């Protein structure tokens, strides 16, 4: 048992039956917590709390989404949706997502106790044991991932360098720390991991031979192409994790990396057909709807539509104790698009496309207004040293035209230009619509 483990209030379940018993006991508690909220008054009428194990009864609870909460003023959000008195609030977490007005969720001391369970499990599930040293490049503060993971590392016997994001600690300094402290684990958003690798390469000292042997990410989709590039540039194995500020860190990849094992004793998850809102079968895509079972004391979340579209299976391939949890895989998250000349370009698909070109280190894609007033697609790329710049520009332009039916104007940049430009951003702003 690692030092500090008694801080954790919930152990790892040993069977599906144990998980079902926890869900059966905790659904009425979550329901009653929500009934204390002004927001839910009238919305939960006619629902029998004694029958919440009946799928038809549970389905009577309205699904909650971001637009409903963003429709509330700040004053109404705290007075009507949130339920905890000020003396019970431990901290606030900023809502996820990059669009719309952010919300700041109150987390009670009781919430945080169980939230910590979710974070510590990511280390166990991914096989990241005591004795590792983690360089934590997640933002520290109102975004919870950085400080929660650093605190979880202490519980698990893992050392931590609380570096924070490049906004708070310059990337050049982060690279110096990685080289001098020699961490075995790097933790941060995947886009920032690419940024650090590109900056190191521009300095002539890539990270492939650094002390880091594994990477843990969250908050952004990690596609196969992005994973391969991260692993290639860092010489490390990548483990992705899944969470949401409306609950906690909710899942992680195991040694098999076949999806996220989701902690279904901490949160009830439903995978629902996007049109009918009925449960879907294993392997079928559906909306991920989540209810916190232990941590809706500060904010009254029930049946929260996370915006994720996932597939699920009852069991993953791992032989570890985490096989007790189901596995989900993202099909897509509500994604950004460029629309130019009648063509939609999905940001995620375009990023995957470019990261599969090994000669490309980094890129920036922009929609701009040409001198003649028409829309133009400007693509800036950095390429590896020694690559024929004109040849790679011609090849990328041709492949973009073949794949996305749009021909970009390509500008090949010197190594390090984009790294410097992205320095002060939490997420590298690789896509921008600058049309006038």
C-alpha cells in the first residue's frame, strides 16, 4: 500500500455485481441532491425515486446539456443550479470546451474526496507505478487537471514537477527542466506535447532520447496519427485519459490501449442513440450521458450530455483488475469545421492528415481573404531539417487537393517559428478563420 492511500474513500470494485450494487445505492442519493436545486424543480415531478433501477423510470429524468446551463445568468447558475453552501465548497473548476461562456463549478470537500479517486486510478490503470517522476505541463489553477493529477501523484508515490502550461512557465524552461530533472513521465495536452517536441527539434536537441518513457494526456482527442507523432517525437508510449469537469477524471487506457476504461462506480454512464435517446448495443455509436454518483453535491448534475459520441464494450482486452470496467472509444467529439468554397474541412481530420506526413513538424491552417476579395486557404508548415522544402510543399498541396478538394497556398516556415507563435497558448491555435 502506497503512502497516503487511506485518503481514498472508494476501493477498486472486484465484480460487475459490485458495481451494480453501488449504482443501485447511489442513484437515489444523486437524485435527491438534484431535487434540492431550484433548477430541477418541476423537471423531476412524477419520477419515483424508489424505482430508479427501472430503465423506463430513470429515462424520465430530462437530459441536461451545456446550452441549458449557458442560458442561465451567472447569478441564476449559482442560486438555482448549484446547491452547496459556501462553507462546504472546497474549490471551483472551470467548465471544459473552447466555445461559449465558461462556467465555474463548485466542488465540495466531499466531491473532491471522490474526484481524487478518479485521478489516482489513471496511474494504476495505465501501469504507471510508484517511483516515477512526472513533469506536469497541464495548466495549474482553475483548470483542474494539473493540480488534481499532481496531488494524485503524491498519493500514488509518484514524484511531480509542477511546471504548469507554457503560459505560466516558458517552454524553453520546461525543456531545461526535462533535461535536468530527468522525469520518466510527461503529462500534458497532446498539442502542447507536440509543441515542446517541435521546439526541442528546432533547438537541435530532440526529445527522442530524453528520460521520458511514457506520456499521459487528456482534454483533447488523440487520434492514431497524433499518437504516432507524439511517440515518434518523444520516443515514449502515450496513454490517453478521459474526464470532464462536471464529474472528475473518469477513465484511462490500460496496457492494451484499446479505449478508456470508465469508472462506472463513480459515475453512471449511458450510451444513447442520438435521435431516439434509447440505449445502443455494444459497438454502436451513441451520445455519452453521465450522472455523478458521489460528486454532485456542489452542482446538481443528472444525466449530463457531455457532447461525446462514443462506442462501448462491456470488457476490454486487459488482464488487469481494471477489466471490471467497460471500455469506451471516441468516434468524434463535436468538432470544428472550415467551410470554404462549399467544402467542409473537419479540423480533426485535417490534423490527422498532416501528422501522417512525417516530414511535417507542425502547421497552421487559416482561412484568409485574398487580394481579389475571394476566400483563400493558407497553410503554413514547418518541415524537418534536410527536407526539400519545395518538394514537400508541392506534395502537401497536391494531397490536400486530392483529399479535401481544396488547394491551399502553402508557406514553408523555418523551424521554431510556429513554436514561438504558439508559446503563450494552452492549446496550439492551429486553425483560425481570418477572413475579413
